[in-house]
C-alpha cells in the first residue's frame, strides 16, 4: 500500500529525517509525506510520530501503487 500524509507547514530537512521511510515534498505551505506503508500498525505509527512532533495532519489517503 502507498499512502500520502499531508501536514500543515513546511517541514525542515531535519524534521523530515524523522520519517526515513517516506519521501516528502513541500507545496504551498504544506508538506506531503508519501511512500509505502507495509501494514496498519505502520500507518498508526506514522500518525503517532506526527503527533509527537507536533505536526498537524490535514489529510491522509491511500494512493494507487
């Protein structure tokens, strides 16, 4: 499965390193994290990581492979 997680704000490279398994792109004041998610527990772990880093998740969606 591939997922896209859109967060509010432009993440720094240092902050993006907290998500080594995902690629990221900054667009219009938002950061999009995207990449493979191997299982549901991995997805919940990514969301927990966002929360612990104080990132506001705007959207999360599964994307075609």
